[in-house]
C-alpha cells in the first residue's frame, strides 16, 4: 500500500537526517584531513624529486672536475712545451692550443660553480619543504586524533541508526529509493516534507486544498510543485 511506502520513506528520512547530524559533528575535519594529506604527499614527492636532482648535479660536478683536472694537466704540458719550441710557427700553434685549453678550463670551472649554486638552491628548497612537511604532519596527527575521538563517541549510535535505516530501505521499491535519493541530493538532504499549515514544510509554498486532500488520502506520491520534495501528511499537519 502507498501509505506504507510513504511511512517507510518518512522513517528513511528520519534516519538519514540523524546520520547527517552525526556527520555534521565531524565538521569539515574529514575534508581538512584529506587536503592536508594530499599536500603532505605532494611536498614529500617534490622533496624526493629535488634529492634526485641534487644527486644528478653532484654526479655532473664530479665529471666536470675530472675534465678540469685533465685540462689543467694538458695546459701545463703545452705551457712547458713553450720552452722547447724551435720556431715561431710552433710557438704560435702552441699559443693557440693554450688559449683554447684555457677557455675550456674556464668553461668547466663555471659549470662546476653553477652546479654548486644550483645544489645550494635545491638544498634550501628541500629544507623549506621539510619544515612544511613537519608542520603538516603535526596538524594531520592532531586532526586525526580529534576525528577519531568523535568517531569513538558516535560510532555505536551511527551503526545502530544505519542498521535500522538499511532495514527500512530494504522494504521500499527501488524506484522510490532512486527518486528519494535524487531529491535528497538536490535539496540539502531533505527529500520528505510534511504539510504544515497548508504549505510545504520544505519550501513553505502554499498547497491547494484539493491537493492537500489527496496528500492526506496517501493513495499516491505527491511532489511539491515548487521544490519537488515528496509531500506527506503527518501529525504536524493536523495542527
């Protein structure tokens, strides 16, 4: 019977509203925790990436340092050969080699200095990230502890309500459940509205007398023409 369907929908709404109330006690803690956790993971990932970049810079610097040592040795060899040249042609050729090697050495030394500067910059960024990670981790622990305390206080009650809610939902046809859930989602959790003072208890829009009579008979589901909520006749409607 439709009266039974409507009665079950009213009960379903009552249980859902109680669950919503328990959820509200947690406030925005679940969202805050999720955001903090996401931020923490991002910063930890970034710090790891920077660590890898530092390792690459250090490896590059070792290569540049070996090449610089080789260039210095070759430069000294050319400079020593200046004292043994026999003519101007050989002297000029050695001079060109020396100039080239000096430029090569200068370039390598600049690269070494650049890797040192880059490494220092990355280390500073990692230090900043580690400080932020520490702060976020502390905040996460605090918020998780607070949420766990709330969960402990409400878990038994929530489980009992959810069990009764599921039992009622199991008695209602799927098509009515789908409609109820759709309206509830669109109307801030309130899908069922009692008739109050000849008006919708959800949006307070006036209901025509003929429709009120039909709602009272409860032979079919009636929706508010303005807000779409399912209208029901309750004890409040009598007053």
